[in-house]
């Protein structure tokens, strides 16, 4: 049974068709890259999977069950979305890494948080750094590890390295490969970068809201 199935998904906004009859499925642990020109519907598809946007037509099934059968919070705990521009909360890095624990009413695991920081090249001292002192690349790394502390089943990445310099891109790419080696997380990544897309097992190319090409390694 596929982990995630999309059948005949369409999305229309202000009379304009953004996604048109998208069907695709992913198994647990697979890594999919989504490529295509700007405005082709890539990020819209990611937002629909994350339930940030509601599909106009079609169905999404998670673990064999329609998303309509899940309580919204039940499904959203299984899926994590990282934006192109990192969204951070509070004043410090600690505030951000403690947030997933707070919403689950669990005690903050500082040792685990530090281990994750170090996995993206940020030393323990960063835990108490104020977020307004971080570079763009550091903010994105904090956002990423915050979103995987509780090992979501599906990690959605929306052009997360597009605004970063080469050094920060390489750090995140290495981290993604490590995550794949040590978890069964399913990753869906929107990217314009050919080298980045090559990290994935599979690729779909979307043009004008339609899948025009599918590839698998």
C-alpha cells in the first residue's frame, strides 16, 4: 500500500487552472523532487498535500485513507512543511526547537535538540542565540531541524535552498542525505536546482499544472 496517493487533483483559483488532473503515489521512505518553470503549480501541489490549500477536485489518500476521514490535527502531525523563506518563532533558537514539544505537551529534550543542531553544523551555543542574529542559511537550518524533531512521516520542502549561498546549500544537501540514511521519512521537494533534484529517487516535471514527465533512478 502506498503511503501517499493523489488521484486526479485539480486546483482552480480565480477562474485560473493551477493544477490539472495530477495523479501520483509515493511509498514510505521515497524521495521525490518536483521540477518545472515558475508558476507551473509546484508549490501549490505541496501546499495541497500539507492541507494549507484545499483541492478543487480529486482525492488524496494517506496510508490508504482519504484525508477527508482524518481529523485535521491528526494528519498535520504526520506532515511537516518547510518554506522557501524560513519562518521562525519567539526570540531564540531554543524557542523554536522547544515549540514542537510544547504543542505536544512534552518536556523539551535539550540533548536531542543539540544533536540536531550539530547535525547541520551549528554548535550547542546556538541554542540560546537570538534569531535576529542568524544568517539566512542558519535560519533555514533551524527551521528544518525544528520540523523533523518528531520525525514526520512526510517532509515537504519548498525550494528551501533557493535563496542560500553554495556553502549553505551543500550543508543542507548533506543533511538531507543523512536523514534519508537514518529514517524512513518520505521527502517531497520542490526545486529549480538540477544538482539538488538529483538527490531524489524520483522526479516529476510539471508544466502549466500538468505532469509532463516522470523519472525514476
